């Protein structure tokens, strides 16, 4: 039985997935690792490339674009490792990345996940994500986005890991369940983060576990597709996990965030909304927000049922949930400037 199962979700990754697999084969723990590629019906020939180039890689063919969560669950079900390394197809790993994540997660039996230090593929001097931080309306963002690569060098606890490159204990996933397939894409990792947090598990950030990522190389960094799913899914997060007072407060935090992001974009020429506006109209952005809220309202009952079902694993109080939001929160000013 393998110690580690590395699971790559692939969709049209002809330009990057081979580099990802090659980096796994160079890992110091490669001898203890199985590699599984879950293909979401790629049309660019990447599936054929994987089969021709890597006879020892296990391939799971979904037959359709199942989204992130369904594909991850399929990979987990096909795996046998004690540790699960979750990977985007557009990432490659430093040779010691997996070993450093394993070492970090083994420091405490309640560390259920480990976040790697992810740098930009195109510019190794800049950070892509060093763990995930929160905003009080349910939004999650990459800690350290575009900051100097050497800033986050301390091994410490973070809220959760970005699953472009992270590690989970299998026993944790078996306890809390896998990915929520209703998210499709984006915030799936935050959902796992919340789910393992309410079950009493924690996440450690391992700065020596270095990987490199092409940011949103398929969906586009500032596309309407991404904007909609990020906004809709953070509402789903609120419904599933936030205590009622925090759920209500989140509406006002969102309004404040929208206003702050607007003025930061218009007058400061900074932030994700500023970048989004370069290719989209203001009214298109408003339409995305309204569509996201409509989806959340329409599916409120479904996610409230999920909330009730989570009581079986809940080990922390509502006040502890509120403390988590405060402890790992980012300010409105900071989030408005995030790109």
C-alpha cells in the first residue's frame, strides 16, 4: 500500500500536465507514491499524452467535465494512500515538496491538512498562495497573493489550504466526507477547510514545501465565469457554516466590501475588480452578483439541509466558529487591493 496518493485533476492540460507529473516523479518520496490523473473529458489531446508518456500513472476518465469536486472524489475513491496530495494540472513541485508537507502534518495528530508555499509559475519571486484567509462575508482569498516569495517563511497554522497543491490525511477525509459536488469549481477547498475545522481538525502551513502555479490558466484570472462561481460559492459557504448572527452580519460586510472594492478600483486603480473592469462592463459585474444571489436563494433549502447534516461531525461551538472568522480574517482594505 502506498503512503501517498497524488491526485491530479486534468482538463485540457496539454501545456502543463506533463510538467506536473514529471515533478511528482522527481519527489524525494516518489518511491512511496502512486499518481492518479482524473480527466474531465479533455479535448486537447492531453489524456492521450498522459497515457503514452506515463504507463505507470493510474488514469480515471470521467467522460464529461464533472468539475473539481466530483473529479477529486473520484480520485480519492481510486486511491489507497495514507496521505492524499491534491493538485491542479497547472502546478509543478519542488523535489522536497511532498516530503515537507508530510513532515509538517505529522507534527500534530490534529493537523488534518497541510498547505504548501505556492509561488507563481511565471515569476518565482512572487507568492501565489501561502494558505487561505477569510473575509467575514464568507469570501476566501489567497494569503500573500503577489507578495515577495520569501515573506511567508514561518511554519504556522492557517485557516485552510489551497488545493492547487495541498495534503490531506485520509482519516480526516473519511471522517468528514469528500468534496461538495454542488460547488463545481472554486471555494471547494474552503468548504473542505470549514468542514474539517468544525470537526476539530486544523491546517498547518509548510513554507519549505514549495510548488509553482499558473494562476487560473484555464478559466481566466478575471473572467465572468470565475467571478460568478466565487461569489455564488462564498454564499453557499455562509449558509452551510456560519452561525445565524454571522450569516446576517455577512450581508453588511458584503455591501461594505463591494463599495470599498469599487472605490479602490476607480480611484486607486488596484484590486481584482479593477482588473475585471478592463474586460467587462460595470453592469455585467452587477449582473454576476445578482445571478450569484439568485442561485444562493434558490438553493438555500439544499444547503440548509447540508448544514443540518454536518451536525454529525461538529465538534466546536458557534462561538468558536466566530473566533475562527476573526482569527483568520483579512481586512476590507486588504481585500479591496487583492488582485
